[in-house]
C-alpha cells in the first residue's frame, strides 16, 4: 500500500467518523454525560484550587493532562479500549470519557495531600473508586468499552500516574523556589553593592 493510498483511506475514515459523530453521538444523553462529567469536575478544580498555590496546582493539572492524554491515545491506538461516544471527533485527547476529570481529580489530590504517606493512601482510594466503580459505570452506559484491557490494569495505571505527577510537580516547584531564592540573593547582593558605592 502506498503512502497516497493510506492518506486517502485515513481521509475517508475521518469523514465517516465525523459523520457518525454528528448523526449518532452529538447531543445524545451519553454525549451530555461526558460533557457534564468533565466540566463539573474541572469547575470544581477551579473553585477548590488553593489560590496561594495556583501555579503549582496548574502545573500538576497540566502534567496529569499530558500523561493521561498520552496514555489514553496509546491504549486506543493499540486497541485496548474504545470510546463509542466522543466529545469531539477530531481530537484524540478529547475522546476519553474523562479527559478533564482525571487530571482535575489528580490535581486536587495533589493539593489536599501534600505528604507522601497521605498522598499515596488517597491515590490508592481514588484508583480503586475510578477503576472498579467509575469505569464499570461508563462501560454499562456504553460510553467506554474494554476490548483487551482489565479494570485491574486501569487500577495499576491510575495508581502510577498520580505518583509520577506528584514527583514531577514537586521537582518543578522546588526548582522554581530555588531559582526565586537565587534571584532574591542576586538582587540583595546588587543592592548592597550599590550602597557601598
């Protein structure tokens, strides 16, 4: 198969997918569930975010969004799961039933549980609820379909992702604090130098 043939087939598939979404998914009850579920949880993140730590919580959210999106795209590409209902057909990142919800929850867990011991306990509880209660509900509703995946696989991944998010966010926050201290020291040193002259 040539590159041109593959591009033509991809274009046809995109057209069929968009047509199916427009005629059979958009504004259905499952589409509204996806919309409300994600934007309610994202709205809760905005409302509950600690205003003194906004940038750190935003970093945690963005790292979680990137990791969750990449993992989800990979799993979909490899045929591990399918989303019969999509929020938008032209963005693989917005196909998942929980594209904003999971990063929002991870960012809130990061905010509320700062010590590693409490964070790990909260992560285990969240992973159990997500994998063994949340996912089966979405499977039952027909919004999410497992093809070559298990709820236990989701549990392990949902356990790992927040740990990576916390580690990376902590490293970035510590580097920012260190750079701020360096900047403060440099400014103070310059001021002292000016007073001497």
